[in-house]
C-alpha cells in the first residue's frame, strides 16, 4: 500500500512540476510566413507576408503584404493567446476584418476574413505557415 501511495505522489508531483512548453510567446509570431489563400471571388494565391510586433503594444502585430497588396502596406491584428482579431481597417480601396487562430506550436496561423474590394466582398480563408 505504501508503495502505491508513493508512486501516485511521485506521478502527481511530476505532472504539476512540468512546465508547459507551448506557453504563449509574442515573439513567436514575428518573421516571414508563407501564405496560402483562397477567396470567394479572388483566385487562389501563394505569397509571402512578414509579421512584426507593434513597438507600442505587445498584443498588436503588423502584417506586411496582407492580401498580397504590397510590402509597403500594413494591416494590424491583435493576438490573445491563440486567438487573432482583425478589426475593421481600410487600406486604400480595401476594407478588411476577420479573425483567426494560432497553432499551439506557433508554426501555423489560420485566418478567416472579409476583404471588401471594388469587385465586391471576398470571403477569404488563409493559412500562414513558417518558411
């Protein structure tokens, strides 16, 4: 009986002493990503984006080349643990809004967003993967 209690105690101690390796780290999202994108009115596209953190708010990220509109444009999203929110933003003649999620290993971002463009509303599904 004593041996069973000791084994159970050791197992519980080991379980609670292990640190979660997938703790959210905001810097894990920064860098180059490959985007695979499918829209309701746009053609399927593959291109690269770059993500950086806002110098003013650690929960805000900046995406260059979002929707393949150029590296000189910036779209902002907020991240809270694994959830992403793309608040409504107008860039030139485009209006964007949507949401997404970050994979637990920080190697994949899945986005669902609307792009209001001159041709209409493009409902877009995009997957960002690490280069």
